[in-house]
C-alpha cells in the first residue's frame, strides 16, 4: 500500500504537537509555556516554588523540651504560656510570657474567685527568662505585675510582646479587669516601657488600641498584640474573636503608629488575615510573612504579603507552633530584606488533662530563613505512630450517632 508523503507529514506534526504539549518528566523550576490545569497553574503562581524543598516559606517544625523551668509536678497550679518574640541583648536571649501560679488549676468563670482562676491566663502576670543557648532558661521573675485596682489589668495581665524602638523597650499586653470568660474575654491592650530589657517597667495605664464600634468584628476583643517595625512605622498586628460563642471566629487585624505610645490607626481593610489563632509574623524579603495556626479556612498555612496588609498563602504545613514567639534579629531594624526565622519559643496546652489545665513553654525549630538550607526541615510529610491517630478518636456523641445509624439500617432489612 502506498502512503502519500503529505499524510506522513500530518501524522508527524500531530505526534510532535502532542509531545510538545505533554508535561515534562523533570519538574520545571519555572512555569512552562504550555496549557496547564488549574492545579498546576496554582502550583507555580500560588507558591514561592513548585516543590516544598525549594520553597523558602515552607518548613516542618521540630520541638525540644526546655530546661530550667519548674511546673510543680504539672498539677495545674503553675502555667507559662503565650511567649513574646525572643530578642538578644546583653549577650543573652530574653523571652517574656504569661505566668500563672495559683492555689488551684482553672475552674471556669462561674467558680472564679480572687484566688481561683477562671482560665489558664487568669490571675496571671508577665514574667521573663534569659538563656545563653535558647535551650536552658533561667527565670528572672516578674516583669509586668498586675496593677492595683481600679487600674486596667488588675485581674490579670497576659499575652505580652516586645518592641524595641530607638534604644528603648516597649511591652504590649492584654489587661483583664474581670475573670476571663464572663464577657467574651473583653480586655484592652495596654503598654509598659523601660530603658533596659531587665526593667524596671513603667505602665502607662492607658488603652493602646480601643475596641471597635458596636457591631464591628473587633468590638469585644483585641488580643495577642504583636509589634514589628516596617516601612518606618510600628505595625501592630492583633487577633479578635467575633460572631459569639460557641462558634467564635478568629481573624487578624493591623494597626499602625509612628510612636510606641500611639495613636494607633486601624487598617481599613481589617481583618488582614482570615485565619489563625495566636498572632505570629516576621519580616521576609521586602514584605511580611505570617504563621496562620488553627482556626479559619487557611489554618496550617504560612502566608506572605508584599505590603504587610494583603496576604496570600505561600505554603501549607503541619504541626505548627502554638503562640509562636520567634527569634527575629531584624524585627525592629526596618529591614528592606527580611531574612526569616529558624527558631523560637511556643507553648503546649492541656499538658495532662483539663482537670489540671496549664501550659508549658517549648522550643521550636524550623527553616523559614533565606540564610539556611536545611532540607531535613523541608520534608513534605511527617510519619506518626498509630497511637497519635487513635487519640483523635470519636467522642461519645459521635459513637452514639453511629450506633443509631447502624440500628436504623437493621430495621430497614
């Protein structure tokens, strides 16, 4: 049978065309100029690199138990939680945190008294510790005590974070004047200042960021104040709980100022992050990166914003640190080239059950740094033993629902 040359050429062109349109065996570092599925478009346009191993804002997280801190045999009477950013001054690391030492563990708002806490952060003060290596810490005692009545925060001061501005130190924190849980954790942000990280700290006893107007997202709570220096200003990020119990929604907002004493102006686009529980951010390249843990559609993500306001997902990960306070050498330098983070202090809660509810501080390590390439931190999964998954088992209500479903199927037979 005779085959005409034009037909052979047509088949050859079709074969070449199909080959040219196929995705290559080696994953290209740059987006290829071929038709792509929505998923592959996102793989190149939505992340900093097409593979986790090359993504500077992707990391796994490793945890190490801290030495030097006592918890009274974990009976729930001593708690340390919500650490600040870690700073390095006077040849050592400093971290501040919420410290509670009470006669009993938390008992809930209805049972709270002047000596019995309602929540883990109730009847608390802000203490601090120092370390030479970031693993063994020496507790230095109280930094910010509860002020006397009727000053704001006389019930509890908690969730502190540190700012260094023009050679002086400023501590932003929440001040409770009633037991937590009685009114949706309604408490203002306060501030104290010092000329040394060791204090003494002078309280202004004034509200730094007022709650929002009625029926706005932050009308009741402004939590987790978190300052950075960016674009010549103080960028203070914060979290708010809204919608109401039992289905609280948590998102993050931003307020800026040109002076640590304010006034702080809330960003008109608030909330600027739609997910996350505690607030953790750091300068990265020319913008700001954020850890969005728990809560919201975009929990377990690391996000990035070129302007500190409009964030996009840069990576998805797991086992992220709760209430992370990273060591950020350029947090206050107004850098135009943020280098990222490699470690910090976070906390674990519900250490041994709710009857003795308390939190412990821990160290986390990661590779979210432009100066480190730790491929051991870039693995795309973590293996867990079966016991880890079985601890996420069904509750009694779920077991009963399944039993009733099984009974209903039997009745239909």
